[in-house]
C-alpha cells in the first residue's frame, strides 16, 4: 500500500533494522525529505498526534494481538520511510517524523486503538527504530542499578538493592539478539553463534555483558550494570551512610597523598563507584593512565589516557590482554596507573609499577576481606607462571600496596565501606596489616534494614603519616583520626 519515497530509498526490511548512523541536524536551506505522500495530507490534518510524554506510567502486559498490530505497522513504516533521509535528521526530528507516519498508518489501516494504546505503540516503534527497543524505558530511569534480561520473556531490575521482575518483554529472541548486536557494534565488537560471549559498554559508560545461544539455552542473556547520570561523590556516600564524614576525609587524604590503593569487594559492592570517587582527589597536573576491559572510569582530570583491552578476532588473533596494556603503559610516562579490575597475572606488573615510582596507583579486586584480597593477589601471581618463593611474593605485595579499602553489599541491599586497612610490612613470612576503621553491625530495624556504625580502631599515627606530612596533610589526618575515635567512644 505504501510506496518508497525519495531517489535513494532503502530496500525492504524485516522485523528489525539496523540503527541509522550518527545524524546531524538538517540544513536550513533544505527541507527534510522524510514526509508522507501528498495524498496522505488530508488524513494527517484529521488526526492530531497524541501526546507522547508518559515515561513513568506502568506498561500493561503485551499480548499477541499487540505484537501482531505492531508488526503490521512496523512493516508498513519500513516500506514507507526513507531511512537514508531519516539518518540526516537529529534525534528529535527523526522521532517526530516517525510519529507522524505511524499515525497516518494507523488511520489508513483503521486499527481500533485507544489513545493510550496508540501512545504505547508510538513509543515502542520509535525506540525500535532509533534506540534499544523495550530497554529504553529502563535505561531512562536513574534509580535502576542493574538490568538483567533472561531471554525474551523475563527481565529483572535492581532498585534500591533489591531485585524485582520488570514488565518489560521482547517480541522474541530474535529481537533481543538484534538489540544486543546493536549495542556491541557501537564499540566495534560482535556477538553471534561464532562469538557468543561479549563485553561492551553503552555511550554513558554502563557495563554490558551478552551471552548468546548456543551457550545461553533459553535465549540471549543480557546484563547491564547502569551508571548514574550524576556521578557519586564521597560527600554523597556520606549522606547515604556508606562512610562517616571522618572516614571520607581519611579516604580523601589517602587519595591525595598518592598511597597505592586496592579496593576490594564482592560483585555489586560498589568497587568501581568508590574508585571513581577516589580519583576525584588526584591533582589535575598528574598524568593518569587507565587500563580496563571495558572503559567505565570517568576521570575528570585533563591529563588522562584511557586504554581498553581487545578480544581476539574471528580467526582467534589480535587479542590485547590487560597485561599487555599494563606493560605498555609503563612506557607512556604515567604518574598514576589505574586498573579497572585486576583478575589475572597483570597484577604482578601493577605491583611492579607501584614499587618503581608510580605512587598513587589504584585497582579493584574481587574478594571478601582485606586479608583475602592479599591472598588472592598472591594466587594470581602464581597463576601467571612466576616460580618465585612465597616469601618473595609477599614482600613484593607488602612493599607495593599501602591501603586496602573493603566495600560490601549487605543483605538488606545497602552498600557500606566496611574496612580501611593499612599494609604495614612483613613479620617473618606473614604480611602484617592494621585496620584504621571498620564497620560493625549492631542489628536490624523493624523494616529489615541493617543497623551498624563505623568505628575507629584507635590508631593515632598510621604508617603513611610521613607521606601525609610530605603533602602537608598531617594536621587534617590527625583531626580526622581524633574525631573518628571520639565518636567511637559515644
């Protein structure tokens, strides 16, 4: 029923289409070429587009009839619209053109739809053509920490530390896989049967993992660790109760005086968020190099070089590992090296960097306590094939790492900084540590929220005192430690 418009019309497409390339606003001297045919003008005048701004309403469950109607409208839209001209418009103009044409299609095909149903259909089709389909409403919400899609029929979200099932559904696994491919292609990666596992990121830095069939039996599994639009700071962590004001001051000083820091914690405990917070206290004249599997850190300093690993290509060649990046950045005159997540033999190269003049380097590691963190580092060095005596490895660790900050996600969903631990050195064959602050759980309230408090361990002069004096921070450090101890006595 609909003919192709324009001289450079695209070929007929199926149920899903590739997203248009980045678009620019049209020139004022040329009118947009995406519009309905002249014979549709009368119908356009009779039907005014419904209002579109309903982002927070709860979506009803999708029915087979809804998906059938959407498929018919979508097919007619693809036959009608000129994608090459649509790509020349900015996002809002392109969305308006799609809305106008979909309204015409609904009118001409005489679909029986209420205003609210028509609004839902318009939103869904615009998201399918220009965005990430059913994921768009979830990505727009800043209160969601994680999105977990288990095949086309089940989507879960994490809100306030609790996992809830969402009403979002996909038409089928083919649509879900198409959206996954759209996401990973933006960072030059691919996911299909020959390469079914992929790590990627969204434009805002949110972490994405996709595992596709045949490895995922019930359809593609998509996991998105969302980043807040407004980046958290230590002051905000204080307001949330993750740390006390004195503890936050202690962390600021630790970051400022170039202590070598390892942030330890379990999955979802807030390690990357805390690392981002600590990087705010790096001096702006320092050259910082970050190494990550998927670029998530967002440093605000002007002199930052961001490096990212690369998976092997389809022939199994061209892989660039984290260890390759850490080795190379030693030749790039870094003042600080920040590794997003230490998970293998690259830890040895990072320790070497910490011990050879790159003070203030940082990294995160999965572990449940500071002692376990040090043991894991020792194990990862052994995994790298280094045949060094255990005492030598522990000496390298104790001479390289100054502070271990432990983060935890408690059973009520809240996140806390549970320990700030200092590495003192060796005593015999054992690494000696001391806690500067720890979080003690005292119980829970009627609603199940955990009650606890951060307490000082009474250390008045930590091992990095001389370093703090060198940076003229010893008075602020002493005041923070004294205040922490006074509050612990209350």
